[in-house]
C-alpha cells in the first residue's frame, strides 16, 4: 500500500511537467526545422536552442543577443572554447543562415 501514494505523487509530477511543457512551446520554429542546425548544433545547444546542461549555452540569452553578427560568424567559423570550428564543414551560406537565425531568436 505504501507504493500507491508514491505512484500518485509521480503521476501528479508528470502531469505538472506536461502542463508546463504544453504552455511553453518551442520559441522558434526556424532553428528547430533548419536541418543544418539539427545536424550540427542541436546536440550541444538543444533542439530548441535552449542550451544543454554541461554542453553548449542557450542561444536565447543576453550574451547571444549582445553578440554582433560578425562575432557570431567568427565563433561558428573558427570555434571558441569547447565549440568546434565549422570552417570547411559548413558553407558560407549555411553559416550566414545560422547567424541570422540566432540574431532573430534574440529579437523576440
């Protein structure tokens, strides 16, 4: 009988998480549906650019908002810290698209 209250508590927790998630849909569909982002960025920055614990930071942050397009382009192209360089792996147009999408995320 002791397991039943625990079961109810877990069900309540799961419902609460579901409700919060449903009320907070992904903030930007563009990055989420960009195949370049999905393939090269999402594993570290998260599927919705929200960042990942112990991995890449959120791309929806004051730091990302304050970065110029040139700074973002340089970071994507040449890497920085734990972020690898994508020069030679992504085309100039793919990098530019990512830069514009990150800037757009932070204008909302």
